[in-house]
């Protein structure tokens, strides 16, 4: 199946990716005519406007060439190598969380400047990221946007070192690696979490539980912001309602954490979930147990993902812009910038919905 209509990935991007892979793997060779818009429509069920968008993007980055009244042909990229740059992007999973939005921002920025993007899923696995790194090096990419995997800083450094040995510049997106001086784009997780906790305190909540991971820099910074807001308002930290996990987000493991926290339900009136997927899981478990959100417990998240099951108060992260800025930063390096590592911290903002009640 070329197009998955239930996928969060835009359909034009799915078709664009399929065509690019067909070219890169040699099934469409330089000089070959690709299927017509009508034929692609019959193969995929897509509208012609969607097909034109996918083809147009590949024309812009030098994979295809439209010939009036004749059709669209595969470019000989060896003889047209100066027309575009290939950039790799390593993300956890294009189907989940914020990754689709991050990839879209990067892809749009790349297309705007006539560059090509190779998208690689790591599934937050060092082993898979290592394999994908080899694939990108073999593809002669000019730069890398990398979301560090759910593993140790040491192993993530090994991935980066693999690229730097080949003189391929790397920009970290979202997550950072302690002690490593490298270009990166992230958001102000500390301030966002501080503001969100302060918001709960302003609604009368003084017993605020937190549920998150401590593997990634992003959630560690959110935990620090949460603690700072409590301390500033004279609220003692209660270790029994601070639940953290040292691994990636796995539903079964986090479900156990939620159940463990709910055994102490009398100790808190609100829950700060480290990201929206944790918040959605908490909501689902609470609903199964007959616990009302926000009637019995208020709930907030982080990321501002699109949910229909809960109207969640959360922090909006500029994920699309993060993808854009990461691409701009890597293009700066490719263009010859030799200065010190650059750091961009984008601003987030609180989005108030209906998952928090005023607590007396």
C-alpha cells in the first residue's frame, strides 16, 4: 500500500516519500518516465492536487523534471548534483507524538530552498539509529537533524561521532545531550513547566503530583520547573507523588505508574503529566476507574497534541518551527558557517482548556 489514509503523515508527503524511495532504490532510473497524474491517482486514490504537490516538491529538489506535453522524468542526479543538497533527519517515530509536526517543519523548509530530506525513524533505539546513520552516510548526505534516542548520552554521542568523522554537521532537535557542544534547537521546557505549575497553584491546587520520564533532557527540565514553582510558593515537595521513569514511553509501564499514583489519590488534587501522551493515558486509566477529570482530579499535559477524547490544558510547543529552525541551522553549517555551536530556545505558551477546576 503506497498511501495509508489513517496515518497522521500528510498524504502528499507519503506519495513524495514513496516516489523518492523508488528513485533512490533504482526502480525508477534516470531518464525513466514516472506514472502520469491520472495513473498515480488510480494507484493511490489521491486527488490530482495532492499528486501535483508531491511531484512539484520532487521537481524543486532535483529528483524529477517536468517536460511539457511529454510527462515527468527522473533526473540524472549525478549530472545535476549542484541543484540540491540531501539532508537526513533522524526522529523517534513519524506516526506518534510530536515527530510528524517536527518532520513537516523540516521538510517544508528544505523544499523551500530546493533541498531534499531523507526521513529515518529510529524508534528511539540506539541500534536502529546506528543503522540509519550508516544508511545516511552511504547516501552522501550533507547534514543531519537528530533527535537523540532513548538511551544514554554516551551512546547518542557515538551516533554524532559517526557523522563528525565524515565531516557531516549535526543539529540536535528538541532533546539535548549534557556536556556536548553542538548546534541545537529546543524549547524552554523549564519555563513552560514553571508557568504550568504556577497556573495550577493559581487555581488553588497545592498538592500537585507529577508523572514523567527522567531519561530525556526535556522532561528533566520540566521536572525542575515544576519543583521551582512549588518551592517559590512555599509548597513542600512530596516525593510520594513525584513519579518518574528512566526509560522511553511504554504504555504498559506507564500504566503501572498511573495505578501506583492513583493509590495515593488523597494526597493530590492535580496531576502534571510530562507530555500529552502520558496525560491521555492517565485520563484513560482514571476513566476506567470511575474517576472524573476534572471533577475528581485536575490534569495538565505538555506539547499540545491534537486529542478528541479530552479537552486538555497543556503547554503548546512550537514543534513545526523547531523543524524549520533545525533545517535553517544545518543549512548554515553546510553553507560554510564555522563559528561556535549555536543554540536556539523557542518560546512555548500555556493553552487553557477544561481539564482543570478551581480547587478550594
